C-alpha cells in the first residue's frame, strides 16, 4: 500500500514538474504591431510637430565631448559624457554642477560606466565598473553613500536602468566570455541575487558593446528590446521578471534558433548578415519612449524606418528617412525622452550649418552658437 | 455465508489495490513520457515562438563571466600588460552605433559622428542611415586591450 501511494505521489509530482508555468504566455496578453495597419508617412514629423531648441551653457567646467545618456527630473537635466563626467543643467540649459569625479580617492571614481536616477529617493547612482562600486549622490551632487558590489555580477555591462520597484537592469556586453544574455537583473536589497534575462540569439567571439538604446522608460514602465528580435519586453513588477509585451509584425519574420545554429560570429550583430540573407527581420532597435509614444527603428527593403507607436490608442505610423534638409532630419540625433517629448542632441557644428531662416525660435538659439560649443538640445513634442 | 462475505471483501480489496497500482504506474509513465518528449524537443526551443522561448531565463547566484577574452589579458593582474601597448582594465570590443547622418545626406559618403567625435567615413550600402561597428576598449576589470585595436577600421553592419 505504501509503495502504491509513493508511486502515485511521485507520478503527480512529475506531472506537475513537467508543466513549466513560465513558458505559458497567452497570446492575448501581447500587443501586436502589424505593419499593414500602420500609417505610412513620407516625411518624418510631417504633422507639424512642436519643438523647442535649447542651448547648453558652455564653460570650461562643463565641456561635453559626447552625450552618452540624458535623463530628467525636478526641472533638471542629468547628462553623462563620454569623458567620464556627469553634469547637471537646469531646464534653461544653465550649468549647475557636476556629480562625482575621476580620481584615485575613496570617494572618487576610476570610471563612470553609467548613471541612473532613482527618482523616488531623489538620488543619482553612479556605477564604477573598475572599482565595483555604486556611488549614491543627492541631486545636488553630495555623496550620500557608496556600496561595494560583487565584481563578478557588476561587470561587462554598458548601461543600467532602474525599475519601478528599484531593481537594477544591466545591459550586458555580447561575448562568450561576458554573458550569453541581453540583460542582468540585480536585486538592490542584497546586490548579490541576480537573474540573467533574454538569451542572445547570437553570441560573438569578440566583445560587443551596445550604445544603441536597447531600453526605454515610459513613465514607470521599463521597455526592453533584444538583439535581432521583433519583440519588446516589459519589466513586470508583480512577477519581478522581464516579459514579452509588444510584438512587431513587420514584413519579415524574426530569426529562429535554426537560422543561426552551427554558425559562428565575430560579433553578435553579425547575425544581421544572416537575417538579410535569409530575408528575415534584423530586429527592432533604438527604443525611446514618452508616456504616450514608443519609438523604434526597423529595416525593410534595405531602408530604415522609424515607428511611433501610440501606447494609449494602440495605433501608429512609420516614416522613411528622407534626405531633405529639414528640422525633422535632426531627429536622427535622438538620445532620450522626457514624459512628453523626444530629446535630440545636435552637435553645435551641425546646427550652425543649417539655414534656420524659416524658424526664428530655433534661429535665435543657434545664432549665438559656436562650432565647438556644447550640443543643442532639441525637444520634439508629439500631439 | 460469513465466509463468502469475507471472500468478497478480500477480493474487492485486492481489486482496489490493483486499480491503485495501475493508476499510479500509468501516471508515472505519462509523466516520464511527457518529460522525455519535452527534453527531446529541446525544451520547446523549436516549437515556441522566439518571444516565448526567450523566457527561459536562468536564475543565477553564481559568478559572471571569466576574465579571459581580452587581447593580452591576465587573470592574475593587469600589471603585466605593458602600458605602451595595452590599455589596462579594458577589453577589445566593437561598439555598435547608429550612423548619425544629419547634413551629409547628399554626399553618398557618410561622415559618422558621435557627438563631437568623428569616427569614420563610411560608404553605406543602404539608401540612408544604418548601423556601424567601431572598435572600442570598454572597461573590463582584469583585462587588457591592445591599443592597436582602436585603430582598426569601422565596419558597416
């Protein structure tokens, strides 16, 4: 009798284990963006989108080489520069102060890998990969604390995002010696618990670093993309996991594992060659989001298109880049977004070449600009 | 009469045992069969759509990547990498960037600029825009990146 009971219990347990609940994603939970239902427009921003140009103050204390990241809170702009600097400007472009600094002291950084704004606690967190340390600053640039973290967890990432429930999401390098995953989620209560998320469809022998925006925040919602994928993921704070949210159904079907099996790649993005050869999608890139719109880029018939998807109405349009000298062309310098505008950083030397006669507002900003000045920040407001 | 009753009860009990045994064995066989089928099917990798498949997330508590992979890397320390030829605590990598086309549309030849950094002149094989890869030596503790790596030509993807 005992043996029978054990057999029954074992059978039920095995049956239960055989069902992986995590694999069950209902199709109706996903939003599908069908390219056939999108409105095609000829010129990007042809619908007379409002825009505002802003000149960042240029002094010896705030010379910007290349903006790596821009974020906004409390009427301030937080900008990280390729030269390992984090600057704070007010929303008129006036330089306020910098945050952190490179040096060998205990409160200084060896490198600034990235920064995030913890908007709930009004903190700037600076990540120094070389010192395996996270520095917490106030918005005024005063150091609050620093946290030593595990070098094996906080390595080989190019950028960091923070979720609505304060989890960190690291965008990982693509390399067989780094990780095989697009993202790593780290629990900020312990900083030792982590979970690798979304495996790379192709992994390169040489390391690849992504400076193309793979993640975007729409209010509190963090959206994420993946290499050569047409799916946009979302961080779910109830499941504490990254789940598929939006699927782009373009002209081409996405790559499958079978398309890339037994193939080696120098870098992960070389998978795009396979995709083009097999008439598959190379995936969506350049995620940016306002509260209302999600922006991404896709390729079709050897041309590049931008899609603006209205998250509220679930409608959208797409635009082909047109070689005309218009204000709209400067959208190619998009680097971020506020709640209601996409933000571009136009290099000063590009801005001064353009003829602004037809736009007096922009002209008044750019007329006082020199070639070597800090970038012009352009806000493109939709609706 | 009493004996017959006892016999029937005994028989019924035996039948019940047989039924339970059969039920348990069947459940076990089904479970094992389904698990083997799932395993032979690469745990659903071939059947599931990509966006479902990628949910195969791994829970980790172990270490991250190894220290190897850098040209001239050394897990013992980066001090063995001569500063004349190597950047310490960095690894050779390629940075994927979007071509910032801006005002160079009509040239056919795109000057790729990243903010104030001019990266390269690249001839694009698509009409407009594109993605290129440029050599970089990003931070990576314990690795060394050969300086000559940065001089490699950018490539259009």
